[in-house]
């Protein structure tokens, strides 16, 4: 059997599992019983099984941090199983350095990142249940192979830099060397594994960390003295045995059915303490793999008083009126300064999104940071609300101001590429995300096979999957959702290496043009973005950032080449 056919069968195993068992019920039953056959009460699954009040209130902790020195950041990352606790449940999950979140890597423009990555996982996962359709030895053998992607960095995709085509196998160590350009924007980025067929498995286990490039925003007199809080939001979908064994943990509605809570740096609903009038710098990173997080900062402590699920099995988290909200003042999106301040009631985070915020609360009291519920989440199922953190404002008032529009605009001029004009655009690209079943296209009837693809080509088809782009060219891209069941609202588009410009509605209802690298594309609402292919040639990928969709084939290889190397120009 040739390699392409084998990979296709492996992908089919994933996708049939995801659609036939969208709640993961078959797999939860097969994988969740520990060796003695009795799940720990703290590990039980189901809505309302975790009373967030029992675990909320520990002091907020930023992740461990490694900082560059003399232009170089040197560190080691060990990929291994880590034994930790989440909501009283003993979990044994793939990790960086044995923890629920990777260390923050903090660098400056022009620095070099040098990482020794040691893969200490077993060569073939011994914890993967025998689950029929999903029990391909070839597929399971990739679950513990890894690599490293620096999401948001404009760096080389070649060699041992941000190269997601490398395979880092168990039992070996690898050197990663990433050179950050001197003109790179300062902002919030992150890193995570990106090996096809194992990305969702590893990221959903907690293998992610913040990657901060310090820049002009950090030096503004209003921001430099502000306390910094890094929020690595994760949706860790562990089973009743504390493990993530297979792709049965994913699929439409699977996350909601587990009853698991969103963690922040591995913590559940930690407590943030502020003084009245204080400004803090909050860096949000959506490092989950599959569901939207809609963030509000509300007055009061309703969840701590009532719980997040009422006695009537209803969510206790709701949107509140504007007079009970604290503004979330956004200064950067996806690691790129906005050049102004956007004051939001709600910040939308899709998988892969980042948002830099300045938060100021004048009145003493209790506040809660929540993820709002929704009748229809990103995967089509009802989305439950979550308590993300609590905030206690107390002590002597302090006087701290927000930066001026002129200061923010000056940072953008100094660090961010100029806007792309219509005259600069010299070509067009099209991306269509497809998810459909055969023969029942909308997946409502008989299912013989399932297809996840970009432009009618799954990633595992090596003959058709490459998109060639010309180095130095500027183009406009059309992004759309094609054949997809109505129950799946959309797909977050992400492309590596080069960010793009997108027009969104600001909090005042007016259009604004911003730079970003990840964008939700909704059914029936195509998007237009513009981008430049600058500085770096080489191969990288674009994909849906619902990571199990990517693993199943909704990804495309991109190759940026010099004009003379374009197909047909040799």
C-alpha cells in the first residue's frame, strides 16, 4: 500500500470518528475507565460535574518565563507526559516540561531564539485505546511525533526555524533557531506543536505557551509601569481517566458534553487583585482548539455566589447591561499594534486569536471575567458559559492613565507595515474550506466517507496541495466556507509567516482596517483580506484553526518562491 493511500485511510479514520460519534461518547466509554475500572469522582464527565466555586480563588499566576539576554533566548523544552491536577482530577497529558502550560518566551526585536527540544514521549502511544476505526497503527504512531510552530512570528519557515514540515520523533533532541527581524512588531504571539495528524491531540493536552516580542507599546509611560497578566486560555478535553487518548475527544459538541472548564495558565478561575484606578496590561491568547471564547468583565460575583450551573441545569452566566460592564481597551490584535484604542464590552476570541488589553477599574468591589454562553457555538452545538477569573479591587486608590491616541499611533507608524493600497494589489487568491460527507453531503444521512479540504483538495494529496506565491508580491485573498453542514457555522482561517489586513467593525460601529493572522470565516459571509509576501521564501501552510479539522485535511501547503521559480517561469 503506498504512502498516500495509507495517509488517506488514516485521515478517514479521524473524520469518520468525529462525525459518527460527535460527542465522543463511544470513545469516552472506551477510554475513560482507569485500570481499576472505577473513575475518580473528580474526573467524571458531564455538564455540571465541576463546581467552579470549589476551585476558584487561587492567586493568578503568570506562566514560568524565559527571557532573552544579550540578543539571545536559550532554553530547553522537553515534550513528555506531565502529571498534574485539574479540578481535583489527576491528569496525565502530553506537555512541555511536565506542566499544563508551556513557559513564556520573552524576546526583543532582532533577537535569536535557540531552543533544544527533546521529545521524551514513547515511540508508539501505549495509552491509545483499541477503538476500531481510530486504531490505525500508522495514525497512532504520529500522536507522539511533534515539531514547533511560532504562531504570529514573521520569520523564515525553512531549515530549523519555524518549519512545520519537520518531524521530531520520540527519543531524540532537536535544535530550533529562529531569527526575529529587527523591524518585527512588538506584541503577543504563541507557540505550539504543528505536526499533521497530531496537532489537535497535543495542543488540546496543554502544549502551548506565550511568545512575547517586546516593542514600543511596552515602553509607553502609561503601559511600562502596568502589571502584566498573560492569559493562555486552554480547553483541555481530558477523559475520566485523566488522559487524552484519541480523536474521539473532539467533534461537534464534544467539548460541551465533557463539562470541562477553560483553564488559564493551567488554573481554574484564578483571582486577580487590583487597586482602584490601577491600569493592568492583559494579554489574551486563545490556545484552545475548537470553541469560541466571548470575554466580558462584569461587576459582581454572581458565579461565586450561585455557581455556573443553576439547580434547573441552566447557565448562571449571562450578558449584562453596559452599566455593569468594565471596558476592555484593546491596543493590539494578533500581536500587531492597532495604532489606537478600541474599548469593547465583549472581546471575541476564536482559536488562535490574541488580544492585548488595558484594563482599568475605578470602583472597589468584586468583578468576574466570564466567557458568555451562546445557543450556537463555533462547532454548531450550544456553547456553555465559563468563569475565567475573578477580580478583587481594593486598597488605596492610585492614579494611572491610559495612553493617548497620539502615542498609540506613533507606535504603529514605527513598527507596523503601511496599509496596503488598491494600487499595490497585483493579483488574487481564493480559499474555500469544505467539510462534507459522502453520499449524504450535509452529513445528515448515510455516511460512507467524510472529506475535509481546501479548494477541493485534502492536505494528504501530495500532487495538488501546493499553492505557489511570488516573493515580493501583494495580493487580495477571498476566503469562503464552501460545502459544510449547516450545523458548522464557520472555520477560522490562519496563514503562517505573513499577516494580512482585514476590515472589521470597531466598537463604535465604524469600519477599521487592522492587521491580523487568524480570522473566522462564516458560512454565507465571504471575507476579503490583503497581504504581502515579504522577506522570506520557503514552504509553510494555511489551514482551519479548528485543529482537528486541520489534522483531517483542511490545510494547504504554501510555497513562496522568487519570480523565476514560479511554475511555468523556469
